[in-house]
């Protein structure tokens, strides 16, 4: 399921999909797209949380996924901001944001 979600997310991203527009509408209006996006975000959030807590090896994951995670965060940050605003939950996906910001600042 995650693989399918990643593929769908990649297709949306490559097509120039405005992710924020999907979040601005009710999530049920674009149920399939939002479910795929949220599955990808939840996967990143889990990995980032594990890295932050020392349960996962940051070096390995960074070598394998750094560019992709940063690219995806940059594409989805406005989407996440809109979800946070709508749901009044300012802690949504903070682990992914932390990791993407950290790695972007590292520059390597």
C-alpha cells in the first residue's frame, strides 16, 4: 500500500499538482489523493520520529533518502500548514519538518 501511495504521490508531484488546493478543500472532496498523500506523510513522520529518538540509523537513511525527503517536504509544507490550520493541530508532521529542515541546513 505504501508503495502504491508513493507512486501516486510521485505522479501528482510530477504533474504539478497544487497540494495546498487539496488540503484547502474538505479532505473528503479528494479522498483518494489525500489518503495517498497522508500515507506518505505518515511514513516519513514515523521514520523521522525514529531517527530523532535514536531508534533508526540517521546516517543510512540520510544517504538513501535525503534528497527525496527534502523535496517532498518542500512540496508538502504548504499542504501541512493548511491541515494544521484547519484542524487546529500545530504539531502535525513536526518530526518530518524537523528532519527535512535539519538535513537541508546540513547541505550534505
